[in-house]
C-alpha cells in the first residue's frame, strides 16, 4: 500500500470578495500543533482588525489523519471551520493548514452564504498551491541510555527519519518519525542496540 501523500509545497495567499466582505485565504504546510499556533499568531499580527480568522487543519495522511481540528472564530457554528476542513479533505491533502481571514463588508451573508464563502476561499487557495509528495511517517518512542543517543541520531540521519523531540531524565526518551517503509529496519536497529521502543499506533 502506498502511504505517500501530497502536501502543500509552501505558503500561499489568495483573496476573494463576497458582498463586500473580504476573504483572505492562506495555506501553509504544518507538521505539528505548535506550527499551527505559530501560523495563526502570524495571521493575527498581520490582520489585527479582521472580524474573524477561521481555520482548519489536518496532519498526517488524508483519510487517516493523525490529527485534525477546526475553528469558527465567532462565526455561527459550522459555517466556517467545517467547510474549510471539508475542502481540505476533498483535496486529499495532508499536513495542511488553511486560514481564512474575513473583513466584514456590512452585508450579512446568512449561514448558507457563509458556508459557500469560506468553502470558496479555501478552494481558491488549495487549487492554486503547488503540491509535493510527503513520505508517510510512523511515530515511535524510544527509551535509552545517554550513550545510545548518538547511534540513534546517526541512524535517523542515514534513513530519512526525524528525531522530533528528546527528553533527558534518568534515561533518555526520544520521539522518532520513521518512514513507513523503514519500520522493520528501525526495529532491527533498536533490537541490535537493545533499545526499548514502541510505535505509537
């Protein structure tokens, strides 16, 4: 089964107008909730006077995303975040955040109009953004001694794995993102090094 999936190649912004309301849609690649937070903070800094900054994201492979969330930011429930997320899912894209910044133009759009406007804004930016293929990664937690850290780092560097975080206590605990097609090799490495590991399934 091919676990690779498309992700946005980078940041992009598109603006649409509906009945004098401006909808500024932004798409960005994200791999964690912290990255989502950073992008949202940037949007609030760029547009401090915007009436709403609504968003949705999904992290991981489309269809089995590790994490997804949405926010209506004061719009009527279900009229902003949900349509944005629906467009993301329809586009079959992973590791993606879409924010839609709205400047109210004085004419109320109604619930149906809002759904169409937010979905349309998300569609405009997702259709325009370039895609790259992301290798599907499986997360693993490894517990080891201090002397095992360097061999683990070396294995990650030579096998396209990502050492996402590391915590030091009486032992060392690392969170590693392993390419889905290298899971067996990773297990073999950990067994050979006598490392305690488990995949987060």
